[in-house]
């Protein structure tokens, strides 16, 4: 068996253990007297070392081994770590993460960590006890002469420790060890089953050898992470496929699936949804004429909807898989800026489509760095304003109807609107008559490329790209950003995102001769234009809906529908969109239907209004543009 096929699994599991290392190091830094973090870090590094050795990544294993030596000394010493020691462990963890990546990519030789290894060894030597124990005379173990056993084909049963990683790779190493002792036959389960994710580390084989039982056991245990080895004589019952199948029964059925396979499945279900729409349209035209056709159309719609739901659910991933890397980021930036920051994460269990989650990392990095740099004050400044010297940043995820809201809030100085307004006027971003900036206007100014209030460019910020990058990426995901800020109290950015991108339920509206799709995620209600009181708001038409003024957007006027289009009906529907605290009414010519649509991204031609987020193919094969709620509200 080629162990290289386990490289991706090794990478994924190593990253999980290294993420745990970072979390535990942060906890140890906050509570230096605690003994639990160092034990957890030691176990995580030991596991990575074992996996790297199994995969043959010598340099990774060596780095992990040196870290393990230092951690073992710290664990035995029982003294709180110094700041220099913690910094060294953070550096070593970063180097180990880089080493893992290079090893999997086949570039382990590029790893240059000689200076780091020297620092780790020096730190371990300092932590070692001062007294020199007397060297014990090495007493060689008595040689055990091989005792011929009765017959051949001895049954060997092996159990790998439940917590051991890469059980399949370790099982193959044990088989290879056994082959050095003699012939190996009747391996159960078959070696191919070692690759299955539900392989629990129990297997058996027949070994033709004259070696003693103790010698066999010692050789097999040398591979590591072996919990038990049972060796029978030649007359022992042979292991059978039926026994192996019985052992498999009752295991949890979890497997790892390449994300590309899920992407392909999602593309296929998207095509199926489009074909389902076409089938329903054809069936609707002949309703009642062919009852069998109607029944088939209903059954296919139901089955494809169930299949779609299952595939979308399989792609859902808890946000902690992205959030867990941010405590370390915030800690490093705060340390670089000589600030004290407590970072909290809430709602880790909330789930998002993997495709959205993968794109969410960069926007959150920019917003968190801005929060530490621009939001949180220095300890001296906070003390002057009678605040806790340690600032607080909270990253929280909350489920809202069919969307997820992710907020980044701090208790810092807040945004100086007057300063922002002054600079915006100087740069011509707002008119000279503007006296104050609302939250929406403030966000639009801050999101302008290159706009920054920093007096100098640093490694952290000052180039005016953070909020611009975040807003562009979130809008591309069909989401929106809101800002709330109060001087002296802090700032909060709220990102609202759909749960999934690929297939959404949408309201199909007509404007002139064209059809447009509006995702239902942000549709609050619909009313009829003309039946509610009219007013104006900032020079725009608006309606009064339950004592609240809702500005209107007439799509006919906005899109410049040509004169050849039929005249609008006398009574037109208004689709009320709601994104957080913001509301807007979209006036259309008519509402045609609600249906599932497959979202297809597209590059809008230059000069196109920024109100489209994609396109979809309708049941009749004609494309329709998808309206971007964030661009209309």
C-alpha cells in the first residue's frame, strides 16, 4: 500500500491538532499556573510526531520530537512558563504547521529550522533538572531463543489504540513488520478495507514463522500505538471473512469525502433542479390530460427536492472550523501593537455551506485586524477613560430565519464620524453640504478603495483595503454588511449571509418583458402599490407601512425599461426587502411564482448597475438575472 494516499488525511488531522495547540497555548498564556494546557499540547504534538513518522516525514517528526522534549520538561517541572518560553512554543507551532504543509507537498527539504531547533534544545536543557542522575549500567535483556511452535499459520490478532491517528497506515506498517518474520496470509479485513474511514484498528492474519510469540509481539509493538497483540498456535481457529464482517457491524458510519465530489454532486443536482422546472412547466401545460404524466412529475419533484436537501446538508460545516484560527490572530496583532485584548467567540456550532465558509476567512481577518488596530485603545488610553485596560472583541454567529448573521464587535473608541466626514469632503466622496454621516453613508465611505484614516502605513493596516475587501467579498456571496458605532463605546460590523449559495428559493418578478429572480432570504412581505400611504424620504418616493417609512425603488425606472415594453398595470406589487434594520420596497410589474433556482455566477459587463448577484436558467430555458438585495436596500 502506498502511504502517499494518506497525505491529505495526514494534513487534515495535523491541522486539527495544531489548531488545538494554538488554543491551548493561548489558554496557558492566560493561566500560566494551570497544568492542563501543557498536557494537552504535549499529547497533540506527540500525535503529530507519530503520524509524521508513520508517513515517513522525518523532519516533521524531528521538530515535533524536539518540541515534545521541551514540553515534557515543562510538564515535569511544574513551574509556570516564562514569556520567552511561550513565544518559543508559538514559533515552534507555526514552524510545525509550515513543515506539515511542505511535507505533504513533497517539499520537506525546503524547511529551514536549524536555528529554531537550537533554541528549542537550549530551552529544554535549561528546564532539565540540575542534578545529574547516576548512569545505570545497561543490562541487556536476556536473549530468548526462538522456540518452534506447533505447526504454521499462527493466528495473530492486533488491535490499534482507539485514539491513534492514521490507523490504516499503521496497520500496513504492522503487516510489513510481520512479513519480515515470515509469510503472511488471510488478512482480515482485506488491506483495501484499511483505507475506509470506519476502520477501527482491529485486524487479524495468519503468520508462517518459527519465531517465538514474545519475539512476534515485540516486533509488532515496535510500530507504535498498538494496544493489544494476541498470538495463537497453529491449531487456533482461522479468522474468516464472516467474523470480520460481524466485527464491522455496529460501527459508526462516518467517512471522509473529498469536497470536490460534493461540488460535483451540487452541480448535478443544480442541473436536475433546472430540468425539474422544465418538466413541471410542461406538465402544467397539459394538466389533467395525462394523469400518469402528472403523477411522474410530482414524484420526480419530490424525490429531487429530497436529494437536494440531503446534498446541501452534507455540505453544511460548523463555523468553528474557520473561527478557531482567529484567537491566535488577535493575540499576535494585539501583542504587536502593545495592546491587551480579550477575544471571545460565540455561536461556534452555527453551520454554513462549505463554499461560503471557505470565502469568509479573508473578510473576517481584515475586520478583526481593524478592530484591534483602530478600535481597541492602548491600555494607558483606556485607563484615562476609566475603562478596563484590557479591551474586548467578540466574534459571534447567530441564525436568523434563512440567513446567518456574523458580528465583530469591540468595546473600543468607536469611529470618529466628524473626522471621517472631514476627510470624505476633502476627497470629494460626499458633497460639501453634508453635515453628518448615517451608518449606511459611513460604511460606503469606509468601503471606498484606498480610503483610510490611519496616519501611517503599518504591517497591520493603513492602506485602506480592509473594509473594501470585506464588503466586496461579502456582496459576492449574496450577503450584506452593516455598521453600528458609538464614540467611546465601540463598533460592530454585522455580516448577513445566506446559508447556502448554490440553490435558493426565489420570488420571480416581471418588469416589462423581462423576468427577475429575488432570493426569498431577504423578502419580508409584499404589498400593493397605491393601497398604502405615500410620502417622500430623502427625495425618494416611499410608503408608510405600519408607522414606518419604507423607501421605494421602481425597477422600471432603475432599469430604464425601453418604450417597446407594455405599459405597467394600474396596480403594481411592492416587494418589501429587509436586511437587519434596513428596509426597502421594490416596485415591479407583477409576481409570477416562487421556485427553486440554481445560482450561476457571472461577470457583469462594465457599466452594469451593481444590483445583480448572478443569473439562473428558468424552466423554459430562458436565463433570468438574480437581483442583489444588498444593492437595492
